[in-house]
């Protein structure tokens, strides 16, 4: 079987530090974005590029449960850049409503890319409790 090299075209989006099950101190030790707010349920960071608006790490019982990367809707071509970014890095595993589900190569987590009124265009990183979010 031949291997195909994919040349990535979108570089100016920095993904969250995805290390599910760890606590806030662990996540904060790796995160380089500017801290906006913190409370018992989460940590909110400023985006690190013009394409990113904010990043939220959500915790439950002291452990990282999800990450939500929100994008700057004022940025030109943001929707196509976000779609290309995730397609270059993950396998598209399906669609649920208006949510596109991408899966990590090791199937340990999925990324749900969608839009809504509250967050705009965003990507939610979730640990896969089973082999696939769609099963």
C-alpha cells in the first residue's frame, strides 16, 4: 500500500492541549495563551492568532472533560480555513445534524466542528468513550 504525504496549508490555528483526565494545573503548565478567566468548571484563554477567538477547557470533578476552540467570525474565509485545517489533520468520520465529526488517528478523541448562536464557529474536542463517537 502506498503512503500519501499531505502538505498542510493552514498553520495559524493552534489546537488545545488535549490531555483528558488531567487537572487544571497540568493543563495550565502546557498552555501558552493568555488567561482570561478561571473558575471551578473551566479555564478560558484568549485566542493566539487572528483566526482564534477563545479557548475553553471544561472540567468535571477536577478532570479535563472537553475543550472548545472558538473561531473569529470576522476573519475572511474562516469557515473554509477551519474546514481545511481539520481535514488536513483528522479523518472525517461523519455528520450529525450540522456538526462535522473528525476523529484522531488513534481514535482516542473526536473533534466536532459546528456553529451556534452562542459560540459561533467552534471545534469541540471530546474524549471517545467508545471506539467512535458515531457508534
